[in-house]
């Protein structure tokens, strides 16, 4: 009979970064913050899949760099951004790895958005 116990051994952490040719958009309060056919989808153990958008396809005028940072042992140090909306900022709604670890080099400078802090992240054909 199988067991979920890891008997003291960590399961191998898996991170896969795949080019996503489908149209991905971030929409909040009717405003499109990002729209691309050139995102990367990061598939990582223990985390929801995340779409990373190239800066050229993000409305950077509607983002403001935050002083908040976070650390991922597999991707590195993340810089966070506020979404600027008509109703005021949505704090730390997006993040980016400016100098990622080697395993995440493909997403250097790309931006991802927290699905819980924006209205929609769409993926269509």
C-alpha cells in the first residue's frame, strides 16, 4: 500500500519553463495590463502554473515598482509591482525576476501576475 510520507526525504523539486504560443492576457477593471502570444508558462512543483509576460507586451505605464521583494530558492529574488488603477493601487500584484538563478534564466525580466489580485488571466487560442 502506498504512503504519502516522505520518510525524511524531500521530493525532487521540478520546474519547467515552456514557451506558450497561445494568447495570454491580464485584465483588471476592464483594462488590459498584458497581452501576448510570447509568454512563458512556469510549471513548478507545489505551485499553480504561472504565465510570465515579456515587458514589451505589458503596459508598464500602469505598473509601479514596489519596495517589496521575495525569494524563491529555485528562481531567485523577485521584485514586485503595484497595478495602478482608477481606484488606487493594487499592491504587489505582479512580480519579476531581474537576475534569476540559472534554472529560471528564460524568465529574466518577464512579469507574472497574482491571479488573486487581478480580475482575469486569460489563455485563448
